[in-house]
C-alpha cells in the first residue's frame, strides 16, 4: 500500500466524515477493547511502524498470530475465540487502527483492507473485520471505508465459518449493515450454534420481523423433534414461550 494524500482530520465536526446511522454498544466487544488497549512487546513496535508508514501493514498483519499467539480472549466461556475473539484478532485490529492513524488517504486504506481480506486466511479476514469494528467504536468512519466494510461483511456472512460470521456482527455491522442483512446474520449464528453475545446492538436492533423469524425457526425445530436453542428466546420477544 502506497500512501497518497494525507488523511483528512478525523473530528466530530468534520463535515466530510459521515456519522454511522446508529451507535455501537457503550461497552465495546472484548476483542475491540483489547485492540484499542495500549500495545506491548512486538505488537507495540509493529503498531508504531505501521503508524509511521501504513505501507508496511501487510507483513506484521500476516505475522501477527505467530508473534502474539492465537489464544482466545475469554478462554473460560469462549474457548475457541469465536464469540469474543482471539489475541491475534485483537493484534490485527490494532494494526488496522494504526494504519488508519498514519498518513494515508482513506480510499487507499480501503483498498488495502480489501486486499488484506481477499488474500488473507480466515484469521486475517477476521482481523480486517475486527479492525473495522475498532475504528467504528472510536468514531465516525470516513465514507470511503463504509462500502468496503459492507462488501467484506457480506462476504463473511456468506461463509459457513462461524468465526467469520461472528466477526461480521460487531460494531461495524451494528452501525452500517442494513436491517434485512443484519437479521439474517443473527439467525445464521443461531443455526451455527454461536452465542448471540457475538452480536453488537442486539437489543437495540431487534425488531418484530426478527422475532417472527425466531418464532418460525423455533416452530420448525419443534416439529422436527429438535432442540430449540436458548438464544431464540432472546430474539423472539417476551410474548413467545420456549
């Protein structure tokens, strides 16, 4: 990635920056909080280098898992790191934030994130999505990043990888994903038996149509003699009995 023109100032008063249509939860997801925390060791050096020169992002982004590990951030409740992310997810998200803070135009960063996602493995793809989450939590995204984020989230939601689907339902999705796509992402997590704790803004965005979908799914599972996941009760509404 070759920086072109300097990034515009990122302030709440900048008229060139569009504010997300809805705000993510006040408490950021575990992986986002870890990404935005002060870095140490190898990651601190990598973040500083990427901030100085965003064109160096590719190498540390690819190496992150080998340097910081792949341990889950909440091993007790999420041993696979699917819901709350892994150490490597957080490190890659921190590198995305560092690139954003460097001297790079938003459209160049958008293209770089597309390349990192398209050419990366599953962990690198999660890192891009989590990086967009971290940037969303920090403040309004430049308009150049939103279409790319939606493109990559849509790709992740088409996969059958639960960790990618979960990573595509964080703060970026809460702020930017259209309601139809968001509902189907939530229901897909239920199908994949992934806790809806992965979904940012679940209470705020849940609506009558999502409740109807949850009720229909519960009825289908009962008719087939299958167990009804507890998470369906979270989105079906208080009037439904499970």
